[in-house]
C-alpha cells in the first residue's frame, strides 16, 4: 500500500531498497485497457520509454489485441499477456498481473469504474479524458485515491504542451501580475470523423452522447492548462458554473450537405447544442469562460487567453502584451520568442523523436511513468482530474436548470493551503 503522503510529495527512494529511483533496474509493469486508435497511440509512445514494459493488454476485440502484441514484439521484443473476453475481463487482468500502472483508454463510461478497481489493488491508473462523466464518479475517484493512497492521473495531454508550459513559467515569474481572467475552448469540427463515420455517416461510439445530452461533452483539453495558470485547487477554487447552449443545427446541416435529405441523421433530433458557453467563478474573484464547439465547420483552435494586471496572452492570435515591457504601447508582440526563452524543463531534448500530438503524449506518459517508478505523486493529480471532468456533468445541469450551479470543492478545503505543484 502506498502511503497517503504520496498524493502530495514525491519520494526519491524506492520503498525498501535504499536506492535512488534512477539506480533501480526493475521495469515499471504497465497494463493497457482499450486498444482502439487512442489506446494504440498511447502504447506506441509508452514503448519509447526505458525501464518500462507492457506487461498486459485488454480489449473487447481480438484483432486489436493482435496488432498491439505485434507492435510490442517488433519494437521491444516484449510479449504481453492478453485478455479478451467481455467488458469485465479487465478485472481478471488486474487480479492476475502484478501491475504497477494501468493505462485506461476504454469507452468513456468505463473510465471511472476501471480506475477505482485499479486503485483498490494498489495500481496507478492513467485515465484517458474525461476521467468521469458525472460528479458522483469524480467523487468516487477522489475518495478512492485518498482512502487507498494510490495517486490517480487523467492523461490530459494539452496541459503538457510546450506553449502552455512556457506560459505557466512566465505566470510564476510574475510577468502577468495577478491573474484575473481566462478563456479557453475546444473548437474542433468532429462530426465527419469522430462522432460519425466519414464514408457512410453511421454512428460511431460517441454519437450517443450528442443524442442524449446537452452539455460540454469534452472540456478537458480546453481547461487543462488553465487550472495551473489560475492556481485552481492550489490557492483558489471554482465556486459556480453557468452554462448556456445554442440550438442544435450543425449536425443536421452537415448530413443534408454531405449525404442528402434522406439520410437518417439529416432530420434526427440531437439534444446537443452546437456551441456551449460556460462561465466559471472562483473564490478569489477570477473568471473563466469555456466554449464547447465541435459541430460546426471551422479550423481547429483552443482559443487560450490568460489576462492579468500586467499583461495578456492570446494563443489564437499568437501574441502577447506586457505592460511596460512590450516595445510598443498597446500593440501585440509575437509569442514564439517568449516560448523559446521560457521553455519548460520537460521540453529539454532527451533524444526521443516527438510523437503523438507533437510530443505531448510522450512527455505526459514519461512523467507519469517516472511518478509510478518513484512511488510518488503523479504530475496531474486526482483533484485537478476531477475538476476538469466535472464540467461535463455540471454544464449539463446548468443548461437544464437555466441557472448557475455550485461547483464542488474536491479538495474539501485543502485548496486554501495547498501550494502549486504542476510542472514544478
């Protein structure tokens, strides 16, 4: 069992060995649940990490298992154990294999139950986004992690982007003064490839959420970096969220344009509004606006903006302005020179060629495996994972009630004394 202090503090010595983490030769044993497109990509990045072995694989489809085993053999000469029966077979894997960590890349509704069962067995879960779909599930992760002492991390890769981490460095150096406001979005037209098949227009697995819910379905990529920028859970906390949604027009319009009026989805009723706007307030008077925008034609953008008493950064513009530092009054400077000057230590070259999402997948997994190996805290903790994912459910509640709703404090008051930790 891992000591409860592992949730907050790293341990430089491996338990019972008297050796530094870097001196221990035993590889970290990792299992993977879910080997679709995302799970396979994560496995590919894991195979770049030394002192780690893919010990076990679990999926509902044998062809995915076969492809993954072939990749492990070809790239690392490893032959993991495999589990492929039904949607409870992952329990057999967790019980039989002596795993240190498990990567959970299954369908969304399985994320929380699988992570809870892993923690009960002393196994670190690394969960794909979102880690939970309801507030109750978020509490289940927090309370299980606290009870077992096993750290739990949602694999929110955009928190590890080089531009976002450079901004974090600058915020902590005081360049923006006191942070007041932020904006973020997940603007990514996913109708023609993620929610529906691009050739036939038939439903893919996430389509059911557009039919049954009206909410911010995918807030984690947008809000992930903002939590550390605003010191959420480490000196401040969200107190309420107010969400509104537009009408649902984009999905039907796409199907009429692409497949014609007679396609079943051309006139199907979808609950999900095209754009959801959420306004969040904090205990210390900051505000955050989040947009869900995944159903209308547009180029990809996260529209990150952070604004303080001394300046502002705008990711979509690629610009920065700092009072009394920028050369021209009230005129934007180019962002890129700042990104290079304040590059985060995680982005220092380590000889590994950048992989998924420009390298962020590798970096987050590398840091996660380091934490598992050290039996210490994960880079992105369970409280922040819960806050990001709770927005899914809370935005839906607010839209339905047409009013603000309270935002739970998953730290139970510890935010008042907890110090910033991410990327330090």
